[in-house]
C-alpha cells in the first residue's frame, strides 16, 4: 500500500557539474527500478542542474531546506515559491543538522511543513532522538513531542503527502546504524502518534523512512520491516554505485 521511498541527502557536497556526473552514472543503474520512488536532494545551487538532468526519468528532486515565507527580507534564505519554480517537488524539513547548527526548532518545522503543504511540495519531516535521550528512555517522549508540534494546526485532510524520516541523531554519519528492531519500534511510536493526532487513515498512508548510516549491506534488513517505508541516505548516497545498491537491496524484499 505504501510505496517505498529512497531519498538521497547530499548535504553540502557536490557542485552542479559533479551532480550531473553522478546522474550520468546513476540513471543506467536504476533504469529497471519500479519498486521504489527515488528522490535526490542536492544542495540548493545544484537544484536546477539536477532537475534538468532528471527530466523524463523516474527520479524526483527535493531541496534540503526552505524558509516558510514566500518572499521577503530574509538574506540567504530560499522560499517555497523559488523551490517549486525550479521544478523541485520535495523538501527536507527539520534535518538534525539544521536543528543542531541552524537553530531549527519544532516550531519552525511546523511553519515549514505548513508552507510545504500549501505549495504542494512533498515534505520529508525529520525527527529523532539524541543518544542521551535514548539512554534515559526518553525516545518515545521526544518523538511524540516532535510529531505533535510538527503537525499542530494542520487538518488531517491536508496531510496526504506527508513523509516522516526517523533519524536517530546518534546514527547519522556515525556508522552506528539502528538495529531493525530499534528502528521498527520507533516507527511504530511515530505511526501511533500520527494516528492519535490525525486518525488511522492518515497514519496508515504516511510513509516513515529510516535514516542513519544506511548502507548497501543494511538497507535490505531495514526496509523489509512492516513499518519502515524506505530510507533517507546521507553519506552512502554520494556515490552512484552505492546509492543504486541501496535501492536494489531495499527493494528486494
Ligand atoms: C542524513 O543526512 O540524513 C543521513 C542519514 O546521513 P548518513 O546516512 O550519512 O548517516
């Protein structure tokens, strides 16, 4: 019922030329893929080149961040209107690196989510606990709070496109992948919270991705679980072979 979604977060890597070189190698490797939706999230200056190169291919393109206003005196920011005008269709919201280094909060995540939905961008909202929170048994509290503030004031019928990425902060870029059991438990908590807020229909159709040191050799065991509907991949998405292998392994289940 929920189609797998595998998204690449290229963070602050790759120039436009490097992005298109990636695509030249990557497209032939995934040309037979129909099982997963693929989304590439390059850095902002690479969006136009990646959108152009992806035209006519079954690969979507997303931004890694955006402001919630349409325009204004917000130096250095990019608006949802600009992102849709470029041709991107998805946007990451509230990635833990944005929360850690750029003061993003659950409240700004909520504003950005509302803006994304209003502009028909598919929002990929990132949530996840820090290691000390997990060690203190606070994972469920953290996830429940992040989800409830993110969804505050949004009507259930507007949440159709919502995608959540569960990204435990201790697993991002560390090589310390959550076990399938840990990830599945967290995904169940998130789905239950969405059901409590927006109803079981919304919860059942919302895709919840796992992110945090996903590699070709663990993608299969994570993505085969009932509540894991794909992956958000950072480091291992920078290389076309590795990202294509993740897609192949995730979809062979
Ligand atoms: C990410 O950036 O969202 C991420 C999950 O990174 P990595 O795969 O490198 O842990």
